[in-house]
């Protein structure tokens, strides 16, 4: 615990349970003294999110389906009334039909392409615009991406295309909002077993492959992601914007399986 985030208020979007990347980030921020608000998707998740938020001393828990622009408006008007100002936002949200997270990308349906792009890409832009209005003294916005944006990964398919667009949107928004002292970054996390990840075909194999072949020879945890998020969300990251920061045990630098890496 430290004083790094003392006096800062942040919104965490995308908490589903205690395996969520959003939870690792929320804990790191709360441990450093931040005051947190949470948004969750749908009544079904409320019973999971309420006790987790309470654990971190938060009672600002607001429903928001990012597929619905009015729901995003309602979230920010509630926050405006509660807090007035905001220092940071974490967007840990992604969605695609799991039937299309296997097989061939080329078979992606137009409907799932649209929904995947809307929820996994546009929602961060929609949130950023509203958050920026509550950041008169600057702030920090963070989203989550994956290496499948840069290189072809098995089964990632339309989600890889969406993450590439998400990373590009981070760069454009860094320019748009930089003059107002608002930084926009993403963390490219290595594979972690979460609810969303369980929809990806052969995910256990992908986890094992990364563990055996990344420079650190282990998978990352939500604590690892939380630690790096803290750097980007706090004043430690004051000179960093438009960045895709890899928190993946170094996997993205590997060009070929190491000679000493065992077969799976
Ligand atoms: P998770 O299932 O815990 O979180 C995904 C969240 O997205 C859930 O809370 C869900 O409610 C929310 N969501 C989906 N559709 C929504 C909507 N319409 N409105 C509001 N919320 C919605 O899984 P996670 O792995 O923690 O995912 C968080 C982010 O991290 C995602 O963007 C994911 O792509 C990214 N990511 C995950 C991994 C991994 O291996 N787990 C790796 C890199 C990046």
C-alpha cells in the first residue's frame, strides 16, 4: 500500500468476478489509496460486484450496458452527480459470440462483426468522450488489449481485428485528448483464465504454450496487470500516452520457440 493514488477518483468498468482483470486493477488502485466507482453489465452480475466493491470500500456501483448509448449517458450523469470530477477510467470490456472464437476468421458473420466492434472498440471511445468532460485537470484512460491484434493467434479471429482497431483508437484519442492533459493507453495482457477467456477455443493450450515459451516462463496474473495499470493510471506514467504496453511475460518479443522449451 502507498499514497500514490491518494485523492484520485476512478471508474472501473468490466468487473464480473474475482478472476476479472478489472479486479486486479481495482485492487492495485485501492491499495494505493484511490477512491473507486464500478460499473457492471446487467442485474445478474450485481450480486458478484456488490461484495467485491464493498471489499475496496466503494459504494458507487452503477449498471451500464455499453451497447446502449443511453446507458453510458446515465452512468456518467450519475457519476457527475456523485463526484463531479474524475481522474481515471479503466475499460476492461470485450465481447464476441463464442461460436466465432473458433474456426476461421473469414467465416465471421456481419452481425457478430458489428457487435464485436461496437462493444469491444467503440464503447471505449464513447466512454472516453464522456469521461474527458469530467476531467478538467487532466486524467488517465486505460483499456485492455491482446497480442492477437498484432499477430495471428489461434481462434482469436474477429476479436483480433477488433483489438487492432481498439489499439488504433487509443492512438487517435491520445492525440485528441492530449492537449487537455488526458492520457490514453492500453495494456496488452498475456492470456489469463477469466470468464471472457473461457469462450476462446483451446484456451488451455494457449495458456500452456505461453507459460512454456515466454521469456519469464510463466503466465501473468491479474496482480501483474494491476501493477502495470497503476503505473499508467497514476502520475508515475505522466509522460506516457498512446501506448500499447505489453504485460505478457515478454511473449511478444519471441520470434521462435526456444531450444530448451519443452513440447506441450
Ligand atoms: P471478464 O469476463 O472478467 O471481463 C469481461 C467484462 O466485459 C465482463 O465484466 C462483462 O460483463 C463485460 N462486458 C461484456 N459486454 C458488455 C457490455 N455490453 N456492457 C458492459 N460490459 C460488458 O474477462 P477479462 O479477461 O477480465 O476481460 C477484460 C478485458 O481484458 C477484455 O477487453 C479482454 O479482451 C481483455 N483481455 C483479456 C485477456 C485474457 O486472457 N483474459 C488477455 C488480454 C486482454
